[in-house]
C-alpha cells in the first residue's frame, strides 16, 4: 500500500449545493465511492455507492421517498444506510447496511467526512463564508483535474506562476519579483504579498475602471490563506495607488478606493491522482451586475484552464519519475507550510493508538 | 497468480456455427488465444493463434487448403497444428507445432475443450438441443460482456432481478415475491418458480395473445436449469390460468393452453473478466413465422442489453472493492449452488495428483 | 526491474535534422524524456524534459535566446542544463540543473547519447552517409511503432518476409527460396542474397524500366548490413540479367546496367515497447526527378505500413505469452547475430566494474 496522500478526518466538499437534488449523484471522494441525494425534506444524504448484496452501484437504482432502491434486486436502504427491504423475504437481515457518511451543507457546498464519524464536528468546516454572504457577489464551478490535489494547493500558495502561466490576464513581472511574508498557525498558513504603485494587470485594470472609473497606477495585494488540508481563500485586489490600501504602522488598510475579490478554492481528493476542484470568485463591488458575475466566472474559468494544463502535465511527469523529490525555491515557503500541515494531519491519523477509522471501502 | 475462475476440463462454446467459415477467426477462450476455421470438408479446427516461430497471430495469415500459412514468414500448419512447411529450408523441424484443441460442433455452436485433450468426451457437451430441434424455432446472438462469466450465471439463476432491471418487458412484482424451489445434482442445479393466476407481463401477454388469442390471467413458470460450469437453459412460459400448466399431485403439467419458450444461455469465459455470452430464444408456437423470430431476437437483445449495463457496473464495483465477499439473500440459493458446482470443478483440477493440463498458453 | 532491452552507450537518432528548430521538441529516447531545440547559432541541444524545480516538462515553456524558460515559475536553463535564473531571488542555487545529453548532427539526423557522456565519441555515429551524399537522392520519414525496436531489426535482417507481407510490391517467391550468406564483425552483421536471372518484382521492374528502358529478366541483390545496436543499411537493386552485377571469382560486381538503392533504417528505442523508426530510401539513378523521389517515399511508406501491422501484432502476442522464447529457422541467422551483438553491448554495460551511467531519469 502506498503512503496516504490525504487525511480522512476532514470535511471535503463533495458537491455544489445545486448539484445535490432529488436524484442519485455518484461521486468519488477520498477514494470512497459515494452516492448523494436529498431527502423529501431537503436534507443531503451520502451513502456508500455499493449495494450490500452484490455491490451494484446504488446510483443505478431509484430514489423512492427518502430511500434508495437498488437497481438489481430491489433492496432498499434508508438515509442512515440501513436496509429496510429485501426481495422475496419477510425479514431483513439486521446486519444488512451500507456505510452512511456525515454530511453538512455550508457555504453553498455539501461537505462529507470520510473519517471517524464521531469526530465529524461541523465547526471544522473550512471558512468560505464569502460564498453566501450578501455583502459579496459571485459564482463558481467544479473542475475535475487529473492530479494529486496537493499540486493544486502548491499552485495556489505561490502566485509567482501567474507571471508565466497567466501572462495575458492576471500575471505581470511584479508578482514574480515582489517580496512576500509567510506566517502559519496549527491548521493555517498565510502568504501575503503587497505591490505598491504598479501598473495593474489587464484583469484588475478592467475591474477598477468599471467600479471606480480609475485607470492609473495601483497598489495590489494577494493574501493567500490555506486551511488544512485543502482549502485556500485568497484575498485579492487593487486600489488607487497611495490611498492607504497597504497597511503601515499605525494605519489599518483602507481599501475604499479599491476593488476586492476573494478567490475561494477547495480541492477535494477524489483518488490519489485526481481531484475535484471547487472554486468561486466573489467580489464586493457592483454586486447587482450579473454581467460582471458571468464575465468573472468565465474569465476565471479560462485562467484556471491554463493551470489545468500545467497541473496535469506535472502529475504525468511525477509518475514518470518515481522516487523524485521536489527541489524548493524561496517562493515555495507557503506551499511547504501547507504540505507540512497536511503531513501532520495524515501522521496523526496513522499514529499507533489513533482510532481506527471504521470505513469499509478500500 | 490469482485463483482460477473457471475449470479447463470443459466444453466451451467458441462460436456460433455460422461464424466458423473458410476464413481465420481469432477468438479468446478461457484465456487461450485461438484461431478457428473450417477445412475443405467442413470440419471445424481450433489452433493456438500464435505461430511457433515468432508468435505472430496465425489469424493474420491465409487459409491454404486445410492449412494455415503464417502471414509473416510463410510457415504452414495443418489442422492438428503440425508445421508442414518452413521457408528457405528443405526439412521441417519435427518439434515445430502449435497446440490444437479438441473441437465438436453441436446444437449450432462450435465447442472447444481447453483442458486435457484425453478427457474431451463429446458426451459432456451441455444440453442445448432446443437450438436445432425441428419442434422449436428461434434465433440468438453473441454478446461480449466485460465481466466474470459467473456474474452472468448469478444473474440467470435468480430472476427476481427481472422486476427491477426489466420492469418494462418481462418483469413484474410477482416474480420478486413468488416462492421458488431449488434442487441440484452433481453437475446441475435447478430453480423452479410457479406463479398462479397472475397478470401476464407485457412480453408474455403479447405472445399468448398471438398464439392463442387469449388476453386474461395466466399461470406462469420459470424453470432454470444450470449445467456446470456455464450453461443455463430456462424453461419459461405462460398458460391460460387454471388449465393445468402448474403440476399438482397426480397430474403432470398440461401446457396445451400456453406458450413455451426456452432461453438458452452458455457463457464462455474469455478472460477472467470478460466473457462471450451466447444466447438463443426458442419457442414451440407459430414456428413458421420469421417475423416473430425476428421480434423475439430483437426483444431479447434489448432485455439482455439492460443486464449488460448492470453486469459491467457490478464487475467494476468488484474491482473497486478487492477482497469483498458477497452477502447472500434467500433468492440467491440457485446461484450459490451454481457457484459451488463451479468451485468443485476447479478444485478437482487443482488437487495434488490431478493430471497436469498440457497447454502451452498462459 | 526487467532486463534492459537496449544499451545506453550508443548514438540514437532522436529526430530528422529538419524537425529540430527554434522551438521546443519533446521526445522520448531510450526511456529518457528529452526536449530538443536549436540555439541561435543553429547548434542542436538536448536536455532532460523536466524542470529541476517541480518537474514540469520544459517543452511547455519558451525558448528565450539560447535558454529554455520553464512555463510554470520561469526558471531558465542554458544549453548545458545549468539554471541561470530563479524567480524572486537574487542568487541561483548552484546545484540547480537538468541533465544535458551529448548531441551530434550527422547524415541528416540529430543523434543523442543517453549513456556516459565521457564515452560519446562522434566517430561511433552509424554510417548512413548515403542520406546526404550528392551521388544519391532520396527522402524518408519517421514512424512511431508500438513494439520493441529489436522486432524491427529482426524484420529487416531477414527479407524472406517480403514474400508474405509485401507480395504486391517487392516480394516474390525467389526471395523466400534464394540462398544467402551471413557474416559478422564486432559491431556489424551482414546478410547477402543474390538472385540470378529472375523476373523483377513490380517495384523493381518499374525502376529499371524508368532508368534504363529495360523490361527483361534481372539479377537481384539484397545486402543487409546491421550496425549495433539498431541501424540497418540495405544495399538493394536489380540489373539486366547476366551483365556482371553478381560478383564472381576474379570479377568485381558491375552494376552499370542496373539500378541501385539503399534502404536506410535506424530504429531508436523510445520505451521498452515503442520505437522511433527513422528510414530513408536513396537511389543512384534519375537523381534530379523529384517525382520519383516522392513516388519512392510514398511507396516505401505503404510497404512499411504493412510491416507495422505485423510488428505491433507480434508485440501484443509477446506480451500475451510472458516467458516465451522464440524458435528459430535457418532464415534467422542474420537476426540472431544482430541480437547477439546487441546483447553483448548490454552485458558490457552491466558487468561489475563497468562505469555507472550518470543519468537521473529512470
């Protein structure tokens, strides 16, 4: 067995809220095959997507009330995974069940906990509140990327790559050359980069012009906050240069002459080499303009498409160089902290004496 | 090496009779790669499909008289697999040969015996005589299914699944709820289910209306006969309710007011996870009507297409859950017997002291 | 680890000269992933196609002057593989580099040496001089074949197969039946076959008619020269029968009444089961007629397409018969010598005490 690439005791986004309906949605999360649906009262349910009897994916069956009926022999399972009906027999084998996973719906995502259900504390859901905060407007997507989710985390923790990968939209030389500061806590790591009095890159030039009619030099910020194991919220924006957006001693940041966005990312490991990348872009300006929401969603889609090419090529290169260890640069300080925090979570679960995670699926 | 999934000392259908012609037909049977053809006098031949010299598939060569000429360097092999010609040399290496397999043509199929040729007794060919009996009319097909052949046997040994998989054609609630009886012999297992005074499902309603102009309630039967390792002949039909089709003490079954079919199935393991599923549907009514033959063949094709989706999904689920053991229900009595008889055949071949099967191919 | 299928201390054709440009060309040679380009002065360069930092293929980056800039974070590498720039830092880690491979351009191919650079003597480049000799005219192609390169060598070392694989173009019975002589040196093996006073096969009949207006019987020759590990130059042609083309005691060969071609082949192992097959056909007649050059190139393309089908089928058959050892015929004398010379080269590299080949890639 190869080394674990992700902790199990964590909330992972399994779907956007609108994806989970009165229908059976199959999805692979953390190497577990799940089927998701909503009950008649709207509660999300996540069950192992394999019938107790002969393993047929339950997602090939039917939703009957709050229960799933297997599409092969008609066994029924309730939202707790208990079998409630077997064909041609009066009594139901009491051991007949499929694993049910803790589920919580928050910040417009449906989260599941593949690890020990006793530890599934909803307070541990990562903070992506901008995604449903009326002071912010935005939209997002789900992309399936054929790489280890940690490569996406690496990518987000160092935005130097914008210069080389996204030169036509958000990248410029200043990002690659500006100094940055890295800090960290027990479950978080933060990379902060301020760029003072620079020319805005095409994306931000367009935003501040639309919001404030401003076209001159800007102060720019990128504050990347990682929350282990796989969530990255990035506070980004530009303001009219010299109006106080960059905090200084004795002065808090004044962003009133600027435009602010949050790039919300949570990258769920699907298998060890594929991930479900949920992202959204939320802004605090021109909230009612759906045209801008659509433009931003499609613009970010193009930018992330550029990353996808890089990330999948990187995964193939890693597979072609077994045993290779990454070399690191100064710019990797943030991703190295993210990796360290992930590794600690994995190690904690595998410590002798740690509770065995009671999951059937391999 | 993983555990054997099928016995080698068995007749396996390799092709429909009409598929074996004056041409080279490659086919994988029981993990052996074969090439099949007919001699000038019409006898079927099965050779290992790999030239003795450099392994090129002989099926890429030419049929010359009763011999195969390799398409690379022109070596020739006769119907016993002996090399009769080598290029640029006068004498033929006497050890040059390819394995030839015992072949027999019966019940409209060409059967091969991958095991010990000394044990290849034609009397052991499974009974599918309805397929060439003038009292019966019908037709069939070959489907390649990406699953262990035993999943197809399981499927056929319990027709409860008709209710859930084939609800629009042959399934109805009565099948899932009707009691059944399981019996078995040394090489056979039989599941018998009688349904008395029920509404005919759409398929049978149409048959009895065409044959007898009858549209009322029916007695229905399903007598599933498994012959190890992989043949299942199912006696099915309906008759006007209460006319004696269901046997009772002192009275043999009287099916004169009914319609009777035989679903003939023989499922040859091609590899451990793929199979060649040969089936036919034969009936004892309206024998001369080719329209009905065609309708039945296409109708059964649709029904078996529904099974194919289930069976391949089940195989993928098994692959995704290594080490998982099936849970069983009452309805699985027939398939459990079939599995037991298959396992006995495999075990007998692997017993210390059992004759080693003299086959080159791995 | 499986046994080596090729030596590393050898020059392998990596590209046609015209393929290597002011652009980044990815190519897999001897299981190494390379990126090829030309410097501003036209020198070919071959680097490992994986950035030192995070393994991204350098071929996804940009050529900037004589250096490659990685497409992810902008590291730059010069033609010796040394890193000359890292983003956001003043100093460059002196250990940062990617392997550079010895390269030489000769006979219209760009050759690389995957083994010990200290041994990369340009004098060892195989002799394919006809490909750029003004006394010869011709053209060729690169084909990617999904087989071990040695199967292509086998194919070329015995032209008996022309009779069976290429019966409509260059094959005829005489090739399969004519005697031949095999000789060998330390790095070469030669198979010579003379056919006296035969009917020309369609291909050669057309050539001698165009060059000499001759349509009668011919003397034909095939002199196959193998140079280890993977180059085969074949001297082929026909001449008016009885005019001295076939050498005899005291008389050198007089080919003045004939047409002569060289089939040039060098078959680079890409992986253990795929190869890059570079070939050209050069002739010494009607040099200025581009129409003939094009016809010959397309004609040979068709002929080699027939081989490709055979070779890939043979590789699949080998994979399906692990552990199988080829049986040999008299006609295999040439390919057996070629295999022996290849095996000696591989063994010499793996002898205890042989220099360890300093290559990172696996």
